[in-house]
């Protein structure tokens, strides 16, 4: 029987097997926006590239302990998590060691439940988070499965480009399989449209198509994340865009998304 998650935390996995869709950018800035409106947030960087860690100002040389250590059972999330420049926002950083973790734990009976157990074990730690955002790698591997098994729901960033809907069916099928076999409580939180260019007719067409095709079965957020130079620049400074340029259109969009997600959470909890 699946061990229940602590009642005071909501776990959201950000997943899309297609790279370059704004998944990590959304994890960083959504986490920052949630912290800005009063939530206590932990971002779990489960991508071996470690871009969420870098984007939150955690230098690779400082990552003496990482989510790799959590996955192989050598450290707890509380021991790995480090503070960021954003009050109430922590990050559990990743390293390239995660590339080998699948082979290391493949033969273990609890290989799909490592992250869930680590989150459950945080319940007795001081100041536990109210939100855990898991930044998944751009593939449907054991790390992504761990994130989905550990999560209440999956948030799907989707780039406003021609091939946006390609692969989405596969991702949704994976979520349904995990729900059926490993985590019956898993739901799709919603799809957030990213990299929207108002000057480009294609962006508007993709947004319309996604709402038309997916809106019947899957929640699509009203908030759209624009293609914004400030969002692109912020990671090179090791900052979320809300710290880099709070007044930018990108920052304001992520604040709206955070508010919408909290409202969506109320609906999911009541369901």
C-alpha cells in the first residue's frame, strides 16, 4: 500500500519529455512566485543537467550533496536542501551523478518510491515546505517516474510552437499508467503554455489548438507565459526573473500563474 504524503504539503511534478519547453524556467519562477505570496517552497532538481540549481544561484562547486545522494539513500532531502536568495524558497540541487542512478537502483524493489519516501521523511523536519516542485529531466525515465509517484499532480509546460502537441499524448499516457499501477492519487494539474509570442500568429494558433484539443479532458491554465528577454537573461545571473526584473511581463505572468495554481489546488483538494 502506498504510504500517504504529509497532509501539509502539496507535491507537483513539472514534466515534459520534450526539452526546451520552459520546464525548468517554470519550476524556478513558479517556486519564487509561490514563495513571494507566502508559501514555503522546496524545488527538487531531479534533472542531471542541474539547470534549476544553477538558475537559483547554486554553484556546481558548492553541490557537495545532491538529489543523487537522496535517490541512493545516502542523505535526506532536509540534509541536501540549501537556501536561495528568495525568502522561503529552498532547492535540493542536482549533479551529473544522477545520470547513473537508474542503473544503481534498477534492481531495488523500492526503486520507484525513493523520492516519495524522502518527501514523507521531511514531515518531522523543522519548517517543512507547503509546496514541493519537482523539476523532471526531459525524458520519461526512472527519475520522472519517481517524481510522478511522489507527486499529487503533474504540471505540463508546453511551448507555443508547431510541434507542441507532439509527445503530449505519450506523456499523458505515462501519467495514466503511473496512476493505474503506482500512484492512484496522481492527477494532471494542468498545462501551462510557455514562450508565447504575441507578434507571431503561430503562437496564437497553437494556444487555440491546445485549448481546443486538450481543454476537453485536461485543464489548461488561463495564464500564458510570454516569450520575454528578461526570463531568458535571469538564469545567467543565477536569479529567478522575479528577482532580476520584478516589473517585467514574465515576472507578472508567473505571479498570476502562482495565484491560479493555488486556486486550482483548492479545486483538486475538494475533488
